[in-house]
């Protein structure tokens, strides 16, 4: 049985450590390791304490630098020591607000893998368009990112169309599946391995069923805004577990 990946990206939520603990505790009650890998990505400040409640943690970002004078940044080594075993790299919101580039993401992949952190590498087009236009832009991103992945290592790609993040526009599940399929084909041709590719962008209780229709192609989901709404996320997790 294929096991789906579910990444709960809490973004800049909740506001206190106590709330983070409570949220993690609620989620743990839903986790079934046999049915899938659930990764909680809390704000960096809360990683250590959430790690005491739940063991599979992802960081929302890491520095592209190993060490040095980079005020405000957190290294892969720090994240690892705090308890992260996964790291989201090149998230759409970092590309939009911090103007992060694929070249930076490529460096971050290397930093993560040096610390044996599994990179969750985000790719996606900026504007809503056709599958072939989207693919044109994603292929360019993959060409920058793929060479930095260590041979034989485990990594996850996350297809995250920038326009679909945060619930701005509706997502067509067929479109998602077509793009994910192309990503897999391309990586298979380049690296002779079939990658794990998940989807992120406004996943919610309304669209999860239609996205799950393509579960043979899509290997899991990043849930953002809805992942801190306990009733909804529990419902989504239940549906994902029940489908794969
Ligand atoms: P969203 O975020 O679910 O709010 O669109 C997705 C993500 O953070 O990857």
C-alpha cells in the first residue's frame, strides 16, 4: 500500500507556544503511522516544544548558508538539533514576499541534505495558465534544482502553484494531476527514479475529495491555512488516510 505524505504548514500560527502544544496534541490524536506520514511544520520558534508532543517535524525554511553572519537566519544544523527531520524549501510565500530564487533553493537543498534533513522542494507557476505553460516554467525550475539533490537520497517535490496558495483561486484537480504527472515523468527521465510529488495550494474540506480522485498520481498534500483549524484538518487527514 502506498503511504501518503501530509504536511501541515502552520505558517505564522498559532500565536503562543501553549497554543502550539495544544494544536499538536489534537493532531497526534488523529495520527496513524501505518496509513501515512504526517509532518507538522510549526513556526521555528515552536519546533523544540512541539517536538516534545509529536516527533515528525518539518521546518518552514532553512538558511542557504551553513553558518556565518546572517542575522535572523536559522541554519539546517540548528533545525536538525531542534528536532526537524524535514524542511520545506522554496515555499511559494517565500518566493513572493522574500523574492527567493531557485538558485537559493538549490543551495538550501544541499544544506538540508548535509544534515540528513529531507527536503520538501516547492515548484510552481506564478499565474493561472494552461498545463503546458505551467510546465514550461516548472521545467526551468527543475533544471536548476535537480542537480543539487544528492544521488540516491530521499526527497519530496511539492507542486505549489503560487496563484493557488492561501485560497485565492479555485484549483482544478485534473490540472494538478496533469502537472504532477509531468514532473514525475521528467524527473524519471533525468534521474532514473520516480519521485514523491505532493500538492499544496488551498487544500480544504471542499476540494480534498476531488483531489483524492487522482491519488495514483498525487502522493500527498501540503495543507496550509486550514491546517490550524482543528476540525477541518482532522477531517482532511481522515479522508486522506481512508483513500490510499
Ligand atoms: P494553503 O497553503 O493551503 O493556505 O494554500 C499551502 C502551503 O502552505 O503550502
